[in-house]
C-alpha cells in the first residue's frame, strides 16, 4: 500500500503519517525531515563562505517558528524542478517495506511522479487541495475532534477498497493473448 497525503499546512498530515508508521508499520517518507537536512547542509556551506554560524537540524526542530521562513525559502529553491525532489525522496526510501506513506505532496509534478510509482493521492479535509483535483484518488474528511487512530483506520480501509475495486476491474477485463504472448486488453 502506497499513500501520499495532500492537505493545507498544519492540518495533520505528518501526525497521520507518524501514526501509520507507528501503528501499522508504514515506512514514512518525510518531506520536512529531508528539507531540514538539506537546509542545514546548505547553511554549513554558506557559513564557511560568510564566516558566520550555521543552523543544525536540531536547531530547526527546536525553533520551528523562527526558522519557518528559511525552510520555505529553501523549499522554493527546490521548486524549479519538483520532480527531482520527489524522485530523490523515493530513491532514498527504505525499499524493504511493503507499505509507504509520503507525508506532504505540495505540487502537481510531485503527485504525477508519485502516481507513476504506484502511490494513491489522498486529500485530507474539505478545503480546496493544493494540487489539481484530477490528481486526487481519494478524499478523506478529516475532523480534528476525532482521534488520529480513527482517521488512520478509515484511511487504510478506504485505500484497501480502492485497491480492491482496481483488482476487480482488472479481473473482469477481457484479455487477448497474442502469438507473442503479450497481454492486451480488448477494446
């Protein structure tokens, strides 16, 4: 099962991804952790040239509000090719896991790459998504009054139903075997 979460900032994407990791054994591909590491690495490079102090990942984690604008600015640097960023994250992910959750889809090209890699794009909440609606596979109402566990159970059930419907469609699709033994769906 591969899930990519889309929602506005501060709506619970990372909380849900952490719960899927902790309670269901998903491998979490953490957008923010990678962004913080790259920001800290860039800060060390610039600090050497500017003879100033650099920021660490620990500092970024402990003073999130103070460093938020820096993280946004570094994220904008990456924006010039969103596909490179998401491919980097997929390439560095643990490949021994059966279930993955990508905690924050920000741009349409990221959603496209994730879908090409078998991820279902799940929009949390009722607010307008930050990506094109045509790229979203499942919308899950997300109510902060309910527990994260309730939402995760519902999400896993909805994704399983989605996969089941795809499998049923594939099972019912007539297939013609050509002399070269290639499977082609009948039109």
